[in-house]
């Protein structure tokens, strides 16, 4: 009996997002279905992923800690539905042997809805936000991103962790937690277990920072602006940044939302770095793949098609962000007459609708990732990813705090 080839069928959705036939390194093709077999219908698997998504959305808004935190009258939900969908999906698939009839729909949820969700995610970004941060804040954002990526790249080598896992941890730490990880994973052809490990790690560290930074800020007597910049750069996910920012006000002074507002703006500027960072990572990964095949540098440059060597959803993501920046995604206003059920003017935001659809699609796809992930596949890495990320987060937080003090912000 001949030795069986490794199964790379999990990567088929990556080829789909790249338009097909654009990969520079050929993967063994999954075996075609035997003739005469009925094509599997994705409906039931998609419905399961949607059910997990709805459960994650409901769980994230439960009216008690840690799902809901009320700070100065503001209710925030620091646990992202993305992470909860992965956890619930993993729990379900590990406690119950999923019937084969569900597999096609689960894969559909990942390979079709993930790129759609990331394209629509661009409608959330407005590059004009960077002007509000100012040059010092923008420079700190770029520096924080480069330091986090570089530091985790070094730690991955020292701890002998998978390179792709290090990249995901780096972008999750540097930019916007789980969203950055989800957007980057297809670009570097990351495995599901690496995505799960990365999202769980950065979410947990973000929660720790959300509670710790306000305490440290009071101890150091930071101003509202200084703390807002620090929280916006040192905490990973937007809800966690908002919770920490609006929880802070300098001791002895009346409460002011300045720290929360500053942290939110700085955080949005970090999110704007996501699109160019994904592009750069895609180019670096494409060059590395060609190098590993033995292609000479001169030939390598000729072979790289920068529009096709990474998923095309990145271009859609950038296009949507530019449309948002230039105000080309309109808000629609409907006028209800006197006899209408709801008389008066009603404004409908297309960018808001795209943002909500994006969120739902991404959560469904991550529910699919959770449903395809087994706990046994994550035991190989152990606690090393958490240790590496914890060290990187601590270094970045101390570096940013030192620069804020040095610049007199």
C-alpha cells in the first residue's frame, strides 16, 4: 500500500478567496467525491453555525460580570462574540460527534462568509481618524505595531513556536485583537488551531490589561489624555479599550470622559493600520513561499503578482475603507407621510448596515472554525504562546508609557 498524502483540504477555502489558480506553491488536491454520490448540501451546517453565533451574541450581553460591565453609567461588553463563538463551537464539536451531513455547511461558513465579512469590515474604517490623533499619536501607533510584530517574531524563534502562530499573535497584539487575526489568517494560510489559540490568547491578555491599566494609571497619576493614549495603544480589542478608558479619571478631579474619548480615537487609528498591514504581510509571505521553492531573487520579483498572491478580499476591504473615508457610502433618509405608521424622517446608514453584516458573517465563520477544531490539536503548543504574548504585551505597554512620559503628553 502506498503512503497516503497529507490532507490539505482544509486550505481549499484559501484558494477560493484568491480567485483560484493563483497560489505559487501547489497543495495536494483533496480527493474528488466518488461518482454517483449526491452533492452535500450546506444548509444544515450553516444553520448550526448560525445557531452557535446567536448563542455567542446572546451570551456576550448577559447582564452580569464578565459579560457586561457598567462604568460611569456606560454598559460595555468586554468579551467579544468572536471568541465566544469559537469557544461554544469547540465545546459542541468536542462533546458531540458532529454528523457528516453538517460538515459541508460548516466549511461553507468559513470559506464563503469569512471573505465577505472582511470586505464589509472596511466600511467601519475611516482613515480621516488618523488626523484627529495627531502626528505623535500616529507615530506611537506605528511604533507599537512594529515593536509587537518584531518582538513576537523573535520570541517565536526562541520558543520554537510555529511561525504563522507568531504572526497571528503579533497582529492581534499590535492592531485590534481577534479582528486582525481573522483578517490575517487566510493571507498566511494559517491553520484553524493557530487561529483559535491566537484569538483566545489576545482576548485573555486584553481582559487582564483592561482591569490592570486603570489601577496602574491612578498609581502613576496619569492625566486623562495620557491614559487615553496608553489604553488605546496597549489594549487589544475595542470594547476592552472603551471599558478601560471610560473607567479612568484622575484621582481628586471630577469625572471626565476625556480618557475614554481619547482611547477610542487612538484605537480607531490603530484599526486603520489593519489594511496596509495585511497587505504587507501578504507580500512578505508570498516572497517567502517563492524563496522556499528555490526561485532566484530576480525571477522571484517577476513571478510575484501583487494583486493575486494574497486573498482578493484585501482589495475589497481597502476599497470599502476608501469609500468610507471619502464619504461615498451614503446615509439614506426616508420621509414618512402623515398617514405613515412612523411619520417623520428616518435615517438609514449603509455603512452601519455593512458593519453589522460584517460582524455577523465573521462571527459565523469563527463559529465554523470552532466547530472544526479539536482540543487535542491545541495541546502541542501548550502555554508557550501565552507566555510569548504576555511578554510582548508587557514590553509594548512599558515602552508606550515611557514614550508618553518622555514626550510630555
